[in-house]
């Protein structure tokens, strides 16, 4: 857990600028639309500098109208292997300190843990994205982390196996309903998911990707989260793209990067696809989950990433 929590902390640090914007937006939104959290915000050390005069304090309270934003949801995706050993209290205390230091009061954020297996990844991800789609006044930070770099775990896993490669990884994305407007930030990408659908024409119709410049390129752009050594999975992959412009050299397999640490690996693959440039990855393929990731042309690549669930 210490290694995983260190990975989570590091990932939150990567979102510092976005979280600062969220913090300021939550405060302004709360004071404009609600005002019941005024006391909690007043008690925060960063609320008003003690050196301010009474007139300056009054100006501070004159909050301009912004898009209503009610809450930040933090979704932590972990392996089901740690469900019985994970200490929620110590993890929550660390996360609460981080958010409080960013100016986000406890009433304005929610922490939720999801313990997933390799078999349940697609279903849980779809359910989570569907929830986010319905939250028109909330924003979510999703962090998927796993680590098997621990001697006890390795000893247990290698028992009866000729070779075992442990790994650790972490990935994250800010996702929100398409209508969410965040102060000082713009959405970087649109994420479109199709679940439990193998009709290629229907999927391409839903994702509107009958024409992609990558089809004419020799570089891989389809990130495959399935096992390249699984004959059945490879056959399904080939059958799926058989009537499309996608060729075998367009496949990019990411499963080996996670070694044998696989419970959260598919989620990590999806996030990896979301963060790579469009010319490298435009489509993420899983047997039960297909995703199309599109960069908004008016947003420059060096801006902070706020992905949209669409």
C-alpha cells in the first residue's frame, strides 16, 4: 500500500494546476450558488490574509457568477487483490491533507475506491463513465494504480510458476460531463466508449471514424489491451477489423508493459491511449470495450489535460 499511495500522490502532483483551478472554481461556485459553506471556507488558512482591511475583505466576498460546480470526485481504481488489506483510513487522511492544502474543503470532494479484476475491468469502467456522464455539475479525477513489487507478493506469485514479472504503474485522467466549464481550463480530448458491441459498422458509425488519416499510415495507432499470445483474443481482433482499413501493422500491444500485474492493466491501457498523441493512438481495442480518443483541434497539446466523457 505504501508504494501504491506514493504512486497516487505523485500522480495528483501532476494535476496540480488543474486541481488549483478546480479548487478556485468550487469556492466561487459554492459562494455564488449556495453560501452554506461560507463558514468552512472562512476557516481555511488560505481564505483571507489577516493583513486585509475590512474593505478588501468585502471585495473578496463579492464573487462573480461562474459555471456551477458542486464537487470533485476522486475515483481510485485498485486491484481486487488488495481489497482485504487496503487501509482506507490512512489513504483518506493523506488525500484529505493534499486536497485541503489545495483549498478544497471536505464538503467539496468525495473519495471512492474501486477494486477490480482483469475480468471486470470493462464493466466497471463503463459504469463509472456512465455515472460521470450524468454528473453535469461535478468533475472527476480517476487514478488507476497497481504494484506487485513486494517480496511477499512475488514469493506467492512465483510459487508453481517458471517465470513471473511483477510491475507497478499508475495512470490518471480528469473526466467530466461535456457541458462542464472549468475556470482557466479547456478540455483537451473527447473520449467515446462503446461497450459489448462487436458490429464494426455500428461502432464506426457511433464513433464517427469511417475516415481517419491514420488508415493510410504505416505507423500503429490501434492500442490493443488484449494479450497478443492469446490465440482466441487475436482471432477476435482480426475478425473485428477484417472489413476495415485497419491492418495488422496498425496494432500496438500494451499488455507486456504491465508484466504479470494485470488486474488494473486494461484501465491503464485505456488511459495510456488517452494521453498519447492522436497520430500515435486514436483507437483503443478490448474485446468488450472500444474507445475512440479525439483531440480538440483548437486546443494546443501543451495545455493541461481535462478529458471529456462523451
